C-alpha cells in the first residue's frame, strides 16, 4: 500500500484554515484584515492546489493498483454500540476530489476579480473555503453518519452562499426556500440511515453491503421495510441533486453570485445526490423496485428540466434548468445500472456547465457596466443580443460549452451522453425515445440562449433605463446599500425625471474593473457635457476571469478522452474504466468494458443528427427575428408569419406558458403546501383561541354570571332561604316521580 494513503485524512482539512484565519483576523485585526482582503485569495487557491495534486496522485495509484483504502478509528463506544470515524479512498472518492479541487481552483481564481468590488469579499472566500472542506469531507466519508454530518454542513454553506446578498429580499427568500426544501430530503436521509442501522447494526459501507446481501439472499429481512429505508435514502439524493418534484429550490438559488452557481449548483453540491446514489448503489441494486424508481425519476427530471428551460429569460435560471435536466441523465444511468456512464457524464458535465456559468458571469459582469447592478436587467437575455462584437473571447468560450452540452463531437459531453443513450435503448425503448428527444431539446434551448445573448443587435443601452445621456463605470455594492449623497454631478438636459444631474463620484464607490487598460472605461474617461444619445457597450471581462474560462475550455475539449475505450495490441487507453474497476467489480463481478464501434457510430450519427436538428430549429426561430427586430417580445419570438399560424401559435403559447411558469409546480406548492399550511395554522390558531383558551374563559364567564345572580338572592331573610329550599326540594321530588312513572 502506498505511503500516501495513511495521510489522506488531511485532504478535507487543507482548505479549513482559511475561514478560521479570516474569522480570527476580522475579530482581532479588523481594519488590517479588510484593507488587505485581496491577499486571502492566494492562500485559498494555493491550498486547493495542494488538494488537487494529492487527488491526482491518488487517482494514479488507483489506476495502477485498483485498490480501495479505508481507515477508521473509534469515536463513540457504548456497550454494543460503536461509532467509527474515518475516511475512504476509492475510485469514486478520487473522481469527486479531482472535480471539487479543479473546478474550485478555477472558480476561486475567477472570483478574485468578479467579487473584489463587493464589501463581502472576505465573507465570500470564507464561505467558499468552508464549503470546499465540507464537500471534500462528504466524498471521503467512510460511513453513513459521517456522510450525514458533512451533508448538513454542505447544505448550511449552500444556504449562506445563496443568501450571500441577504439584504435583497429575493435572495433572502431564495436561501430560505432552498433550506426548507432540502430539509425534506435531509429528514428522509436521516430516516433511511437509522432504518439501515436497525436492519444491519452498522453504518459502515462494507458491512452494510455484505450484511444486506446475506440477509436478502437468505430471506431474513422484511423486504418492505428495506425498500422503505432505501426510498428514504434516495429522497436525500432527490433533493440535493434537484430531481423532480423537489427541484424547485435550484432555479431560485441563482440569486447568489455567479461563481457560486458555477461551483456549487453546477459541478459539486448538486452532484452530491448523484454521489450518494453511486456510493449506495450496491444497496439499491438488490432492490429492483428502487432501481426502477430511480430511473423513472431520472427520465421525468431530464424531460421536465429541458422543457422548463425553453422560455426562461434569466440566463442563469435557464442554465439552472439545464443542470437539472443533465442531472436527470445521470440519475437515469444509475437507475439503469450504468455506473460508468453516470460518472462519466458527471465529469464531462461538471466542466462544461462550469464553463457556461462562468461565461454567463462574464456576460453579466459586462452588462453591469451598462445597466449597473440590477440582476433583473443584467441577467435578462431579452435585453442582450449582439454581444459577440464586444466580448469575443467570452462568446467563443460560451459557444464551446454550448456545443459540448448539445452533444457535438468531439467535445466532452458527446461521449458521455451518447453512452447513456446507448444504454437506455437496452433498458427501455420508451425511456430511450424520451432521452433522445430531450437531447434534441437540449440543443434547441442551449442555442436559444446563445442566439439571444450574442447574435443580432444590442437591445439595451444606459439611457433606456435611467434616462441619462452620460454616466460613469461605478457600481454600488451588491450588499444592497443605497448610494450615498454625491459630491459632484454633471448637469443634464434630461427632463424625463426629477434628478438635477448625473451622479459622477460617490463617497463609497467600488469599481467594476481595476486592471490596466480597463481601469477607466474609454467611453467615460472624458466628461462630455451637453452630448445626447451616448451609447454604452459592454467591455470584455478581466484577464483573470478569461483565464479560468480558457482552462475550462481545454477541459471541455479534452476530458472526454478519458472515457473513450481503445483496446489494441494489449494497449488499454480507457482510463476511466481502469480507475473505476474496483467499484465496477463490486457491482458487476464480470464487467464488459468493450465497445462495438460500428454500433456506437450508428447511434452517434442518430444523436448528433438530433442535436443538429435542435440547433437548426433554434436558428430558424431566433436568428431571423433578431436580424429584423431590435426590441424583442420573447413570447412572440417563437413564430412569425404564415397563413395557418393560429393553431401553431396556440401550441407554442401553451408550451411557452408551461415553461415560463415553471410547469406550475411552484404555483401548486404555493397553493397546496404553503397555502394549506397557512390555512392549517389559522385553523389551529382559531381552535387555540376559541377552544383551548375559550373553554376556561367560558367557565370563568359562567361562574361570574352565576355569582352575580346569586349575589342578589342573598337578602339575609330566613323566610326567603326556606322558600328557595322548599322550591328545589319540590322540583327534585317531581323529577323523581317522573322517572318512576316512565
């Protein structure tokens, strides 16, 4: 055994000093820590580079030796109960650590420029480093209890990062929605963990797999209870990986900064559910009903996510639904038992989608130079168009990521998606048809995003929103604080608003750009008095942001090579299968890694044809419209002209309404769950006031009125008392005689 394995426990702890030191610095030396805040990006990236080097070295050892290393030590011992804590290094853990570290490095490098104007810069890097620690601990966990602990830590970091700009009500609501939705899955995961312990008496993966196989083989377990426990475990994965119907938190999670979307909601955290199912697949695979259910949820999710992305106007939200759809492909593959295909697509999608999210962040960053910090404007694709002339590098990177996600060879996602499509034909022709249709739909909505963003004409300039003819490249802090009173202003001839002039310098300003030639934007370097109709064009992003995107372009182009099987003359170039051999052997004792290349090319021609058809349809519907119309009405952009367009427009509008309104799932939850709980709370409140409190209050009122009535009967005259006494005796005797007679 290689000497590196015994020290692998340090991998999750390597990024941990960053949030600790930032916290101590803000308490002990707050002014110095804030003034030197940008220096914290270097140790964050440096420590994550160490993690990446260790993970690559461990992966090489996995390929050469095909070994699994686990080390545990006792944490709690009480009579027959023993809880261990440790780490597990196998092929699955190695893949996840490489993904987390490589994408994390590029995202942090990108974030240094993207977030430096924000007052929460230190808080951002602290949260990101702690999230990286939690995610690394999750993927290297040796038992279910340890996974659950890090699972909750990852959820907490996600909550903090989604609500990073917590002064904005929409961001605060988004993080609360994510928190509440994830509690459903986390509670189910906890019930599943406890249920498996009740059956097997262990939390360790090896013990769980061996004991459950033995119990099922000997028919010594309640199969219904075991199925229920497995279903609860899968519930945790459904929520974390945004599977239908618990997917509603992911689109709203885009309210966080874009680097968070690239790291957490595209490459790592949403992959935690896929990781959990892959880790526990030996349990699920002995329960056929659960495997069928997993594949069903996957096929519904991939189709549902693709349809919901069709009409979204927010670029990040559209990419979020795309992520949901691609996660559905992975879940479908796991449900079919295609362990290799699922992990292959997990790798290729992570780099491609991270590239797309960072590209969208570059677009947003550039648009903010025009409209200021306004997410409903800077992220709205309807207000974009023609950006390819102004951000050519971002456009090229985004196009490569789009082509990869569409499944165009030889880019990364082509190889993994085709493998899933091929396996789906063997599993279920119905599922295969839906998966292939969704592949064409993916090409359509991805090129819709590309065309709305980069092609045609620029649909927005500064005067469209503020009525200003000139302005500066300064931005308020996304903390949500109002701009302070201006020191200087330029006189304006604008009569469309009540402002005396245009804000030029502020007491507190944060430049969007601070790098060489973009220190001051060219179009505002010289004040232009009296000039009207001044247009502003989005500048290209900073070189550090473009560097991260360029590296992801290389990954997107080349990472598919690791999964291409090539066996000739004893030479094996299928790196992915070699890496996954221990896990594949655990699931399938006699795996077949060979590929029928003739069948592969036939299927590839079919899938690529679907992708090109989706691309052609997107060009047909969107390209002419952008060439003809400067201001686009999105709902009318689906169809233009034609004598028999009424029925076609009704169908298109129906699809548009379904997609734009998110499949009405949020509306259904708002009416049934939120509204139902509110009505239940009101009913409970009414019962509490009128029932719980009302009964004692009623007795009090009765006692009060009875006392008041008796008070007037107490006259002090004995004759009156005797009269009342005889009256009550007479009433009692009459009642007694009535009972005797009847």
